[in-house]
């Protein structure tokens, strides 16, 4: 019987060379983490903690204050929740189509094929946790043209096959391999410049609103009949102390538990462990397991379940 696998927050292994903007001023201090699945890293230096492929990927980004993750988009879902700190998310080709500030616990289902970036605007190192749709995350990251240009001026070149090369270390593209082509003007014209008035109501859920709704039952956060109505290949719920019974249950799909607050007791087939804030736990399908809060005080976690839906384009209002 396949057993749950857990990645403790304190055991996360960061990569500072994961993406094309690793040398770009203002972005060169960010750390990226691949927790479950292949992720979308462009560097072989990225460590993968759990290699399961549950139909979605789990990752994270850690950044000091004022550090920015450069503008990019994905062809599949990208969902973030703030584990620590205060974050500004912005979007549009030039990052000026709209922005929203997220606090700890807030969650953002970012529309597909919209350029997005994010910045730690808090006073301390912050961490955001990410859920990416699909086992292969839809072909990786598509960067805004100016991001590729800036990176190349600082010695980093992305190949057409999605591999990063550092010319400052003497690395060169293999024979016959070309740099990743920048999006053409025609392609850029097809990318949505979604205004903030459409993004925030339909794609952002606030932590304390969800906590109120999760008082007596799990709060459905992302799904066909949830606060954020979408079918990106997975569903997201927020659980708190009163919203789940201690009785064991089975999930026919892959399940991932991501603790935000408190300490949670997980049990299965004679085994048990405690999940702490920042921990991520993968539960294999159909494994009977129980979950309950084991200390007093605030307690919450995000539960992600695969749905078997195609993990293609997420729902968009227009």
C-alpha cells in the first residue's frame, strides 16, 4: 500500500537559479521550490521533493522584501495562497493592467494566458505556495519579451527546449539549439489585458471570509460550485477546526494537505503524524485517513483534490 509522503517546511530545498530572471536586478534574490510533481523550473538545479504526478503540481516561491517575480503566463491554472508576508500581484504585458494586495491566507486563482508577476511588499522574507494545473504544467512558463531581453543582458539565455544556460559560467547552447523565441506582436495582441474590476471579484478569496464559511463544514474555494468558480483539474477547500470530523475517510483522487495555521493530527492504517504550518502532505487515492486539529487556537489548512478534469485553460469571465 502506498503511504502518504510529507515535506516539512523546514526541509524545503530552494533553488535560486530556477528561472530566466535569476540574474535580473530586483529578481535575483528569489527562491523557488518544487514540492510535488515536475514543476516548471528551467534549471536542472531545482530539487523535486515528491515525484508523484497527481494531475497538478505543488510549488512555492520565497522572496525578501522588494524582490519581484518577473512577468510571465501559463497555459494551465496557477493558484497562489500566501503562507507568510504581504504580496502585491500585478498583471498585463507591462504589469500595469491591474494589481491586488494579498495578506496571509488569501488565495488567488490567476487567469490563464494573462501576464502576471508578484512582489513581496512586506517587511520580512515571505512565502507563497503555488498549485499548478496538469502533470506537466502546460508546457512551462511563457515570459514577457522584455524579461528575456533583460535576462540575456545579464548572461542568461533560455533555449527553445526550455533549458537555461548561463553564459557567465561559459555555458553555450548545444549545436542546433536556438534561444527561446520572443512572442510576436500578433501573439501579444491575443493576450488578455484583464482589468482589475474583473479579476478581483472572480479570482480572489480572502482568508477570514473563508474561515467564517468553514466554521461547520469545509469551505469550497475553487471548483465548479465554489467561491472561485473554475475547473482547472483540481478542487481546493479550506478546512478549520469545526469543518471536519475525526472519522477516517477515503478520497478516490490524489489529495494534498497544505497547513496554514495550527497543528493537525493525520492518521492512517495504524500510523500517525502531526502536520505543522507550512508542511505539505500528499495522500494517495483511496487511502483511508483521518484528520483533526490537535491543539487549541487558530487552525486551518488547504485541501487540494484532483478532479480528473482536463487541466487546460481555466474559466475566464470574458
